[in-house]
C-alpha cells in the first residue's frame, strides 16, 4: 500500500486532541530526517500552533489540517501546513528565524502558485500564503502579498477566515487525493517518453493546445510517409513554450509508421539528454549526423523521420565549410535535404524553431536557409505556421499553414507566460513597459531580482531551495564576459563535457550547477532550463543611457554583432521556471552603473 503524501491529516478538533508527541513522531517518520532544521522548527511550532488553533474553537473545529503535504512529482517539496476551509486554502510555512527573508516569501508564494495552477482541489478556491518566522514578535503584516505573522498571530488570521463558517466541514481526504499535474521539466519528460509512458495531462499545456499540435504533426507525418511524400514541418514558438517536449513526444510516437531520430546542434542539450536517457541512439548531434551520412556516399538514412531541435540555429554554408574543414560545402538545411534524397520512400523533417534565438556565427541566415534548401530540391512540401508562409511561397515551395504550429504561450514560467515578452521589452530598450510587465510577473510569482553583490545572489538562491535537492539553480553568463574568472567564477568552455552532471547531478556532486561555481554560457543553456538562473551580466552588453550597446570585437564572419549579443541575453533571461536573479558586477563602476539602473527601471527588484 503506497504511503500517503503527508505526515498527518485531520480536522482541527482531532489535531487538538492528539498528543504532541504523536504529532512530532508522525512528522519525524514522514520526513525521515530527525535532525533536519525543519523538525526543530516543528518542535518549536507545535505547542504554539495548538494554542492558536484552540482560540478558533468551536467555529474552526471542522477545518481540515494537512501537515507536510508533499506536492506530487515535485521532488519532495512540502508546504509545512495546509489549513482547509470551504472556499479557502491557507498555505503556511514556518521558518526557524526572527525575520522574514526574500527567499522565504518567494517559497511560500511558489507553493500557492503551483497548488493553484496544478492541484484540482484548489480550483476555484482562494489561496492565502502565510509565513511564520518562529522567533518573531513583530506585528502581523503583508509583505509581497504574503501574510507574515508571528506564531501568536496565526490564530487571529484563522479566526478572521472562520467567521460565519460554523458547521462547514472541509474534506481533507478528498483534497489530498485530488489530481495534481505539474509541468514536467524537459529532461523528466524525455525520460517518461523514453520509457514509453504517456506524459501526464497538464492543464496549462492543454490550454496552449500542445496535445492538438502534437496530434496534428503526427497525423501529417503518418499520412505523408504512407504516400512516400517528403515533408518539412515547421513548429515555432516563444522560449519555454514546449517545442522541445512536443518534438520529443512526436519522435517517440508509435503511430508514425517508421523510426524517428532527434537531432540538435546544441551539444549541451544532446549531452544532457544522452546522460539522462543513458542512450546515444535516439538523441544525436546534428554535426556528427551529417558527417556519418555524407562523408560516405553509400549511407542511407535508417530513420526517415527526423526531429531537428533549434533549427533556427542551422549553420550557413560558410560556417559548415569552416567547421568541417572543407569536407562539407553547403548549409545544414541543404545537407539534410540531400540526405533525405537518398531515402527510397517518404521522409519527414520536423524543424523546431525558437525565433529570435540565433546566437552564433553562421546562424544568422534564419528561415531563408530552409527556403533556399527546398527551392533547389523538388518534391517537397511544407507544413508550418501562417507567419512563415510568405517566405516559402516567394521561393515557389508548396506551403500549407496551420495556426497550431505556432506556440505562443510560455510553459516554463508557470503563470509567468510573459517572461519572454519582458525580456524582449528590456532588450528593445522599452524599460518602462518592461517595468510594468515585471510587476505583473511578480504578482504571478515570477520575481526578477538584481544585485551588485554576487554572494548576496548566491545566498538568495541557496536559501530559496534549502533542503530541496531536486531543484536546479546555477550560474549563467554571456560567452563574451571575458573576465568572469576574476570574480571567482569558473567558465564552461567549448570543450566542457559535463553538462549532464551540471544539470542533473545532486548539489553534492563537484560538477553540479547548484554549487554555484561554474557558469555556462548561452550555448550551454539554450533549449534547457533551471528553476532559478543566476545571470552574470557582463560588460559585453551595456546601457548607454538610451539603448543597449554591444561591446565586442568585430569579426568578418559576423554580420550583426549587436543582434547576436541581444539574442544571447534573450536566451539567458528566459531560462527560469520560478524567476531570475541578475548580478551586475560593481566594477568597472562607471560602465556598469547605467546597466544596473536600467534593469531596475525594467522592474528588477534590488536584493
């Protein structure tokens, strides 16, 4: 029989009649961490909690209580106390300290956000976040939309809610057993699909019509493969909209009628997925794929269905020529089309495109590279979103449009679906507009912080996820932040082979991102995500008082260095699921001060 997802559950009357030793024993057995700080907090809290709830009787006798409710599929995250009254859910977190800290406030807000968004038992109910610093004697107050109360103030808050509630009994059992469907992170989703298990039904993904999109693409592939047709499917979307998860799900479908392969030019993404899946068969690096299939003329593609992630980063002819040392001479789209031509039957290529995310030399060609590749190859048709139709029609390529193939809602940021828009407004120099949007993001439990002190930023993210080894946070930095090592931060170079450990290993692992010692660049984080990124803003992109200005060396192989810098920071700013922290170094002061001020004008709160 499975263990219940909580330490103790019952109503207020039963709680008051249960010996304190029994309650603490239940908490100890559930947590299995007798010496953990949270158990000391409970030891100090139980007597006070019982006294406070006793003042709410008899009106609150039937209110439901759940101690240490574990959020399903959330890595062991547990709000300390849930108080249920018909129509209201109080989410209470105790902290063994005197004053509330930013990380504490954000933690309890996160619990309310996730419960409200993913827990069916909270649907159409009011959720109230409450933080109780155990050593506090200060007056109750509301801070950042969180009720901060001393232990002696909890009863008053419950009494306020219990007015007129006599006789109304909350069903705690029904609440804890209500469906809970959190959005799976990319790597978790890949594991589930690799094991041939269906992804959980996610309300937010369903509202974004992702299941319909996956079904539409799968149906098109199945039909075209049966007819021997060659098809390019374009799936576009904002950062975090679920493109990669959708691509993985399509590639793992059993209904396509042929084998599929998942390609990416993003080496870190490939390494993380191969590390997580313990397989190098389904997920491959596109550059190796091209070498394997084109440097030997007799190689016929074994998988006639290819999902190409981050296809906006496909290399142009010059970059292919340079990187493959003259052995291959064509753009990557042209080379893939050439490989498809060797297939005796149909061939389907699904290109996942994150628009505005070209960040490297040779990636500036964009969608035109795909148009040019198909113009010179007959027998192809394209299925894609309406806004790309004109480019292909001008090239004489048959095009069928479908609005389902443009994912416009961000899933990565939970309710903060506007995080990509905020980053865009910031980088467009529309700071006041970004500031207004940042307030909305804060209300949706997606805080944006800025600080001049790296240790302050580190302390915040560590405190935010203290005791939760499943959460992922880490340092991100622009590849052009040349002097980051002067601040005691190591930088992952191009030959860094430990991305799997950086993203996946526990905080105790020397290569784990959670150690906050090694920063990865836009190349190491594009297509991946963290719960909380700590972004090191470098002097390669500074605010000059009116606009952002790239401070990088000019290269003959870069057409628009300003655009690449802006896109790099766009990637860095959109990696977070729970929020973002930006560190702006204090030196060189005259150069970085306007940048720090600009981020504050754009809504970033000082830590």
